[in-house]
């Protein structure tokens, strides 16, 4: 019997079989990562686009995603404005119990009709006169939320499921912010015309 050498066919086939087994084992172990990467890059086409262009999204989808990113950033600003309005409304409510804030003397002379001794309903109607920044902030935020809702609706999803999902999520967030603002305004028990 001839001695086995590194060039013999049985060693080559054993080495090849071992390499195939190891490679298959690594792929099976890494299948979750490979599947996730494949899905994130939106299939083979997205992976090739990422390698070739540096972006796995087609240009029209990338444009829609950037618009949604901008809306998301502006919604964060709207949430901060809503918190400021909430604080101001709480201050107004406290003043409606304790009496109005002290106005400068010249304004007090012009506004003698805003006497605290009047009934509570009369006083609540005067709140926007005493707190003009409240009406302004509510109006600006309401307008901003309407514009954001319009912007979300105007973005074309191009039948892309991720864009559709983000649009729906942002739309639901806008509705929640609008409802919160409406609740705050209605808590003042005022017939507000903005």
C-alpha cells in the first residue's frame, strides 16, 4: 500500500469536505445575522446597491425617508412646545383660583374692567386678555401640527412598506399631540377661537 501524501486524492477530498462542512456550519451559525442584513438592505438588490452606490435605498425612497426624518425632528420640537403650553395653562389655572397676576400700573388703569371680584366665568373669559402669549402659543402650535400632518400626507410612499409604516406612526403621533392640545384648551372651559 502506498503512503498517503498531501497530494493524494483522498487527502484533497477530505480537506475539501472539511472546508465545506466548516463553511456550512459558519453560515448556519450566522444565519440570523445574514438574514437580518439581507432584510435591512432590502434583498440582494439593496445589498448590491449598497456596495456599488453606498446606499441600499433607491433615490425616491431615500428622499421620502429624509422627509420623514425631518418631520420626526420637527415633531420633537412640537412636543417641547406642547409641554410649555401645558405649564402655562397650569399657571393660568392657578391664577384663576388665586387671582390674576399683577399687571403694570398703566395696564391696570386701562384694564379696570378685569376685576377679580367678578364671577369665575367672567374671569376665565379674560384669561386670554391677561395671557396673550397663551393664545399665541396655542395658535402657533396648532398651525405647526396642521403643517406637519399635511407634510406627512404629501409624502409619496412609492408602495414601500417601511415608508408606509413610518408615515402611519408619525400620523398617529400628530393626532395624539393634537388631542393633547385640544384637551388642554378645553380644560380652560373657554370657547376659544384660534
